[in-house]
């Protein structure tokens, strides 16, 4: 196992590993996945994600609340593990992480009328939070490890329950927002200046229709949600900065 230093440096660990710890916590087998800063999550017996906040200490980490009776863990540099009574967690590296990480960062997103400065932030081990300072909402993209691309699916807007990021076939003039398997995936395109850019391609789940754009649909009101800006993103191109 590679060495991560003789003293515990959480920033170094988070920067180099990016995936998870696996082992036992309080005698129970667990995998703790890296989420956002100073947060793990794990999948419980019901299949749900459980958030585990912690703080780095000079010796290791301390959970905000006890996990299986364990609160503080000490870093062992010789084995790159975190340990406590009946507890030993080893760093587990994800071979797909380097491909996931390629999509993190800043983009210029151009649609048919506008241009936005957008950021793909880490949101768990296979998701991105897509944000923009000019937007009053955000949405999520998923990393498709098999095909090494990102995808955006129909989803509810977290900050506006009842509004969906709908898929829009602008050629046929149809929307869909009920099936959250319908979406679009990234496909790299050539650019005149050689920059890395992606268009979004329909994922062929929507029958004969082809999604090419996003539409913010107020499901209850059965209309465009005019409180969210932008409420339409038409045939976007993502250009990596």
C-alpha cells in the first residue's frame, strides 16, 4: 500500500485518494465513501445513503456523532489506515476516479441564445453538482463509468420541490418529466481552437423523441417555472475552461 505521509494530513488524503475507506467500524463491515468536504456517506441496510460528517484532528478524524459507537479514529502512517477499538479502515482507490475527475471543474456553457460560466462540483463518488453564479438553482449530472462520460437525467430541482428539470425535444416540441431514466449524455466534439467541448445526445429511452434541451417544468402548475433562471437551456454545448 502506498504511503500517504508520516503525519495525518486530511487535505493530502482527500486530494490523492478520492474514493472511500473500507473495513470495520465498531466491529461492523462498512465502506465510507468520500462526499463533499469533511463528509462521508455509506449505504445502509435499506439501500439509502447516510451522511457522516466529521472533522480532521491532529491525529486522524472525529465523527460529528458516534458511528457504531466509534467517535475518534487515529491515522497509522505505516499502513495508511484509520483505527480505533474494533475499527480499522483502509483507503480504497477507485480506478475510474481519474476519468470521473476529468469532468470536474469550470465550463463555458453556450446554448442557442446565452453563455454561462458553469462549474461541475464533486457530489459523491459518481455525481456532479452543476452550478452557475447566474442561476438561482442547480442540478446534478451522473458519471457513467462504463462509457466514461457524464449524463443528465430528468430530476426534481432540490431547491424548488415540484419543479422538474424536464427533457425537451425542440424539433418535435415535446417535453417529458415523469421517467427519471430519460436524459442526455455527453459526446466530445471538435472545436476550431482545439478546446475540449461536449454536446449532449439523447440516451434513446424516450421512444421516438430525442431530447436535446432542458426545460424547467412546474409540474403542479403544468407550466414553465418562471421563478427559475434560466428556465430553458436550448441545445447546450459544454466547453472546458
